[in-house]
């Protein structure tokens, strides 16, 4: 009440009081909290106030007594027969489909000095400008982190379409998920530790209900640095992999980020788009042209060979891909020819690309993620099914991190460029 809420306390078993409270809530301009006092097992004497009946079904005898006390007809047999016929039923209701103008992708260079978060924010604002004025609604949800997750430019341009959830991540995940089913392009942006770790069950329910939410999680992995282990989300891919309808994408640089955001906005279904905090270089071809620029089109599930190589292959993604290229350069000075492959869709393996590596004698994965639940096991499984006879190795996070800058934390895990290059050189020479 001190914060301006209208608080209504009612008997939760009284239909008239419930209706009156809801009518009052609808008419008041203030936020309303209805406190409905109820008693477990109300109306059945032997059940009233007994918490055991929260999780225990009644036996036949208890059921008969309960329906008699409530004045209901005992038609359990009919319901049992009816239940036998529903086992083949599956829900078919998906989120309402929407048509979006994704616009034209922006292409950046290192001179722009951007991080993936900022590229996301710029793409988001552009999506708003191309759709909101033309009756195609876009909504963005935030949890007091707009300046960090880069939704602030969208908020300034379209304040009526920006919803500040405060530090109520569970509620925000639920509300954004619901709105996404109603013909509104909906984004929810948050730190990984809050946006997927803390709110996992809400996204699980969004997935069960076939929502259309675009979840953008930033500050992933050890790249969050000084915020320490509580904020270092190193299980994002593994959690999202549990959700049957969630598609997860980890773009490698600002240009791929822009294209991934526009792709997800144009596609039906739940997406998780992940990124770290730090700035990183633009990924380029060997001739210096931006790899994810004009002529590049993102395709979900596709892996991308950024560099060819015959002696070994490094499969990576996100902020670690640029480091994989640095490792390749170091090894090339010792005469070791290393392929570098980008795997942006971290929960999908591309059999065509995997098959193209089958004659490479050594393949490793390299990621800022729990090594036991990241892309390593997936790649190993795919190679096993293809009867790969070479050596496989995984580089990833093996413990909770410390507080420090990104490079310090990577060194502590043996994931820095020099350490990985030295390990690989010892194996390959």
C-alpha cells in the first residue's frame, strides 16, 4: 500500500467477493493485489486444513465421501472411460503468427568499436522503426539492465513499447512469453545468470506452451569477468538444449549478431540469442573481408568453415571464435595447418560440415561453457556415429570462475590463446 498499490483482501471461496474484487481492480488506475484467503480441502471435512492432500490422490473410498460432502454426482467410472480415449491427443495450438519487416542488415568494421550487445541494440531499434509505425507491434522487456543489455535506445525511441519489469525476472519471463503468443514480436533481454539460469522454469513453460519469445541473454560465460561466479553463466546451452522447441544461437561477432537478431524476429518460435560482455574483433576472411557481411545469409543449424586446414580442426562459437583464429595463427608458425569452424547454433550439429572434417586427424571444441555439457559431447557423438578414427578433445570451463578480467579468468582455466596453442602443439607435433 505504501508503494501505491490497492490491496483487496477477500474470502477466496466466495465467488461474489472474487467477482467484486476483480471489477474493482479493473476500474482503479493503480496496480492491484488481491489477497484471497483459502483453506485447503474446503468443503470436505476430513480434508480441510490437511496439507497431505496437496500431493496425495484420494483412494476410491475417500473419493466417495468427498463427492458426497460436496453434493456432486459420483460419475468417476464415466470419467475413467473417457480418459482411455485421449492418450493420442497432442496440443496443436501455436503462438499467433506475425509478419515482420526484418529490414536490411547493418555491416560493421573494427573501426566501429562495437560489442555484440550494441549490435543487438541497434538491430532492435531498427526493427522497431520498420514495424511499429506500420501497425506491426514490437515489445521489449527489461529487468533494470537496459543500459547493459542495450535496450535503452529502443526504449527512448518507443517508450510505449518498452516494459520495465524491475528485478522481477520470473514475472517478466512469464509476461513476455504470454505476450509473444498474441501477435506481438516480443523480446526479453537480461544477463544470462538471470535470463536463463534463474528463470529456467518460466522458459520451460513458455516452451511447453509453444510461445514465440525472443530471449536475448548477455554477459555469458567467464567473459562477464569481475562480476564473479554468481554472474558467470556457463550452462546456457545445456539448459536451452532441454527445451524441445527452443533454438539457441551464439553469434561470433557484431555482423553475425545483427543478422541473427533479424532472422529470429522473422521466424516463428522461441529463440535464445546469447553473447558475452566484451568487445571483439570482426571475423574476416583471410583476405580481410568481413565474413558475415554482404552476401552472407544466416541459416539455422548450419556450421561455417571460417578457415580450411588439414592437420587439425577447432570448432568454436561466440566470443571464443576470434581466439580460435588466433590459436590457428600461432600454430601456423610451427607448420601446423588448422581449420576453424564456427558453430553458432550450439545445440545443432551440421552433418555435412562434420563429414567434411572426417579425414582431419585431430578435432577439438573450444568454448566459454561448462566443458561437460557444451558442444564437446555433441561433436563427439556425431563423430562417433560417423566412425571417426581420429582424436577428439574438448576445451571448456571445468569449475566455477573467479572474479577478474576475462583474460585472467581464461588463463586460470587454461583457455587462453597461448595455453591452448601450447597444448595443441604438444599433441600435433
